[in-house]
C-alpha cells in the first residue's frame, strides 16, 4: 500500500502523565466521519492555554503506528461553558462555540487521532474517521463509534452509570456533541488500533467506515469483499444489523474480532449539530417510551422483538470478566495455516475479558464450525467455555468470530498483565492476516465451506452457564 510507504512517527502517542483533565483540555468534532475533502468543525475547551491540533492517520508506517497528515497553528485557548444534564434522561450536552474548521483535502481514508496539545504540555485525543468513497472490492474496517459513546462518561453520565457509579443513575441518551473521557479515544486505541495497524501492514485494499455510516448509508457496504467488526462492537441499531446481514447474504465476508458484539439495540436521534448524533439506549424495554417496536432499546436477545446475536455472529455473548487460554479444537481449520497449531494448543490470555460461546439454540447457523473451545472462568463462581466459530451462507460469504475481546489488544504484543506471551501474539497475528487476506480474495465459503460440528461438543442448550442473559 503506497500510503504506508510514507514516513511515519511515534509522536501520536500520549504519555499517561500528560492526559488533560475533563475541562482542562478536551474537544469533539461535529461529525463522527467525513469524506476526504469535507471540512469539519472542532469544539475545544482549554484552561491550559493556547493549543495546537495535529492530525495523525493510524496505520503501519514501518512500525511507527501513524503518519502526521496536518498540523494547525497555535489557537487561543478558552474555557467553554460547563456541560448541562437533562434531568429526564441524564443526557449530557454542551453549548460550545467552534474553535476551528479543519479542511481535509488530500487526507486519505482511514482512522484518525487528532492530538490536542496545550501550552502547559497537557494533551488529549479527538477521534474521527475519514470514510472511504466506496467499499467496492475492499475489506471494510468499521470503527465502533456507538460503543465509544455508550461507555463515555464525560460530564458524569454514560449508558452504564452516573456520578454515583450506579446502573440506576445511568443516562438513557448520550450524544456525540461532547468530548470523550480518559485520553479522548480509549476504545479506538485499546480495541481497534492494533488491528488497523496489522491490516494496513498486510497490503490488502481497505475501506474505512463507522457504525453510523453503516447504519445510515444503504450503499456503505455495497460490493465489499469483507467487513471487520473490531474488538468492542457492542451497540448496534436495527438498520446497521440489517445492512450487515444484507451484505453477508450478497457475498461479503464478515469478521467479528471481539466478543459481545450486537448485544445492545440502540437507535439514533438528532442533536443541535445534526442527524444521528444522539444514541438512545434505555437498556430496558419497559422504560423505553417507544414500545413494542423493532427499535425498542433492550438486549437484542430480549423481548419485545428478540433477534439474538447468534444468527449473525454465530454465537451468544457469555460472560465477563473472563480468564482463559484460547484452545484449538480443529487444527485443520484454514485460518490456522502456518501457525503450527495442533489439537489442544493453548494460548494464554487470548481468550479473556468478555467472551462468546456457541449454543445449539434457535438462530445458530446449522453449519457452525467450532474451531476453538476454551475453558474459562468468569469471576469466582462461573466456569464455562469460550468458542471461536466459522459458518458460511449460500452467497459464499464466510463469518468468523474469535469469541474473545482480548484478541485485538493482543495483536499489539506480549502483555504480562493478561498473560499473553510472544507465542500467543504470533498465533493471533498469523490467524488475523490469514483472515484479512482470505476475505480480500472473495467469498470464503467458495473455497472453505463450513462443516457443522457443534453437535459433537454436546453443548447444553441452556444459556444459564454465562451472565449474558436469557433468550426471549
């Protein structure tokens, strides 16, 4: 890929000691994605003095990880008003003035980290995606911005909790019209960046989209060779799920490289800055004022309109916090080629955090092939399994699911905290490269039709072994 032959830099990395406080330095863009050449506005608050903005495109770039594409001049810092919280649903929003308009002429499609650097040395990210004009003939990488926002507690509230950290005080709506908490791009850096860098290193033709693009643009996945759901892709709208299912049934391969995907159903509403800027997620059909509708916000597996995730991913979300070793069940599986894996090979830490499991229940593809079956513990009382699976559909498309949220983070390198060693990293990288290059070549099922073997595991049809919740 000519882009990755260009000079890169490690200057995109933030030292944890330099991360600015929530109102010390923070910003957001008025779009989650733009096309190359389309301007966007940045809204920034700074009590840390003047600041600059550097735009880094994430990629391989000889191992540096990103390329500097653009840099602003110094911009005077100003304190923007504190956020407001709507009592009815705990929606946190801002009424800030734009700090600058960024022109993107010449920016290639990709995932970007905008690095805000203040005069006092403090830093913060703002993520944005420059989306591809077309996915035709490419493997599309989809940044999971719905999940970014669901976990974002900037201003005090996320879809999980409020200032008291209780589920009862959670927000029912969250908006892209506010900065992200932490370093400003936590989910992108932890759960997406390692895969993006590896995929760019592969030389495969890639396209870039966000979950909002897939949900709102019916042509976003047209002609794509593959679609990659990254490490943490939990929140899906009905149009997004329908679009991905339609693409699969037209021959687009699908990869789920995390776990817990397609777990919560959400919908969009407009904000003051535009359409589809508010993510609605009551997480309770009884609390949602939109009753008995396909878009009622609850778990995908729950009433009033249950569509469990296994009919798309192949599996069901099982549990958290999981600890285990990825355990090979079918060493002849084509994605294991070149890994040296044999039956029973174990890779500590590759199966961890949140995990999926295959169940012989309604919706599970009849030809589901279980290629890894890994014992895991989830807390002190749950002993269960995590699976990695593959199935194919009549269009020829193949769907692969790693069943582990720690798969993508492990691509970065060994990590003693999660027990991932160099051997496990090499295995995960080789399987992932086999997957990316295989998807790029066309429908996987034409050369590698799935061989259903779930029944041979003797798995229970009861989903009570995990903590993901009952069906229906």
